[in-house]
C-alpha cells in the first residue's frame, strides 16, 4: 500500500507518521536471554530501528516520523491519532470473515470503530501483485438515507474535484433484508422513487452534477457490483454518527472485505 500512501502525502502535502505496534514476538528477535531485565528496552530499540529502516527504504527523500510502541495495535493507533490530531489513518486489513474476526479480533475493525479520523483501508488481495491505481480516476460514493449522507457526499465530491476524478454515487436500499417479515414488493417502486428524489435533492443542495443509482440489493453486494461497473479505484462511505448502533457500521467491515478497491470511511 506504500504507493497509495506516497500519492496521498504528495497530493495534499501532508505530514506522514509511521506507527508500528509490536508484541511479545519482538522479544524473540533480540539476542538477550528472556530473563534479562533490559530485554524490553532492547526490544524497543530494535523495533524502532526496524521501523526507521523501513521508512528510509520505502519513503526516501521524505520527512517521516516513526513511532514504535509495545502494546495492542488498535489502542496505540487511537492514542497516536488523539495525540497528533491526525485527520487520516491509512492501513491494510487481513479481511477476515465474521467468525475469525470475532474469535481473533481485527485491528482494522477496532480502528474503524474507535478512531474519529477518516480511515482508508483495504484487504491485502487489493495490494498484492496489483498495479496501484493512483492517482484516483474513478470514485464511488456510497450513501444511505441518514443525515450522514450529506457529509459523506461532500467529502467524496471534494476528493474527486481535487483529483479531477469521475464521481459516481450509489444508494443501496437493501429493502428486503431490513424487514424480512414484510413483503415490500407492491411498494418497491415507490420506495425507490422516494429515495431517488431525496438523493436528487441532496445533489441539488450541494450543487453536484454527478450520476447516481438507487438499487435494491444486499448492501455489500450492491456496492461491490457498482464499484466493478464503474471501475472505481476508491469507495467513499460513512461509518455512522453512533458507530456502536448505526446500521452502516455493522455493514462497513463486510463492505471493506468484499470491495475490489480501497475504502475511505468518513
């Protein structure tokens, strides 16, 4: 994902900080006996040096701040974001399924839930062996019908304008799974027309002239299919004003896991 980070840093003239959280495995990389009292300090020096070497090799000729700390990665990232006032976190994710994520946890899922800054992420399969799609040329903005949609759409439009990229908008309604005990068949057309009208009003309020689609599908499937159809190289979506209960939050990680491109969540 380094090419994506370089592009973002250069495009916005941003400051870059590399954060590395290490655990007990780092102690095994030292040559000291496990019982020596200076082991934690030596391990910290080693991890700091490894991170600085990585920064020098990966981001040459750039000023990069490096932070290596012992502890749980999600907590450390959260602390650094609060301490520095970070406005964007860029990180990959393993894209584990729901069962493995429940059993093993996910750093990305924790960061998405806890951190107030925007989060850019994607599964490893997006980055490994693929040519980086930078600078952005096609951005898909996925919105719902809540008050959050306005802020998400404004952010996506600003990003698209900055990159001179094509902006597409999609609203996936997922009517059938919202209330499976109710048959919405007779009302589906009216519901979709109402959603289309609301989205047109929002575009008019923001002065946007971007094509949009309102579709009825499972959220993850609908967003993925629209991203593939539009050849999107970035999806912009929201995380919810109340991340613990908001329905988009419960679907955000599956969206990221199935996305064919990186996802920027606002």
